[in-house]
């Protein structure tokens, strides 16, 4: 299943929140999706922002992001993503940023979003939402 990994999975895997059980589950989820998974540019930006707010040293954040960029397929929005996201907001009652993630997944043929957010177990516009938790 081609899968887009959401920010919250990276945050839990980093251990920054101190929840060891969720960290272990997130790390296992990342391992299981290493071959078919991708990270969005939006996800990397949100991840870096969370770590900045949690006062992680900037050098450590830069290293973490560099490792993710080197080891994962990275997908980016394009010139049609915002329009598709706005359609998702209207049709599926998503928040805008959740719709941006959904639209990016659709545009890159990623049929699953792995996240603790969203309608787990539900397919929205051809994209299935799953949670590892």
C-alpha cells in the first residue's frame, strides 16, 4: 500500500513527547512502511516546527530532517494541489492543512495516509486513513 506518513507519526517516533509506548509503535510503523512509504514536504516542515517549539536544538533538527530527506521518498505539492485541497475541504469537510496532505497523497498515487488524525479506517476520495495506535 503506497502510504503517506503524517507528521504525528514522526513526532511520536522522535520521542520528544516522552510517551515511550507511542514512540515504539510509531517506530515500528515507520519500519513497516519504509519500502512503500513517503513523506510530504508539508510533513517535514510541520515536524521541524514541532521540534522547534519543543526547544530541540536547531542543529539536531537539521540533522533529523536531513536523515529523513535522505532515507524516505519525499513528495511535494504542485500547482494543482491547493485547488484539489479546497475541493476536499468542501466535499469532505476537512481542515485546510489536512486537505493539503490528502491532496498531496492523491496526486502522488499514495492510497493510504498513516496518521492518528483523520477518519481512521475510512476511505476519503480514494485515500484510506489508518492509525498505528
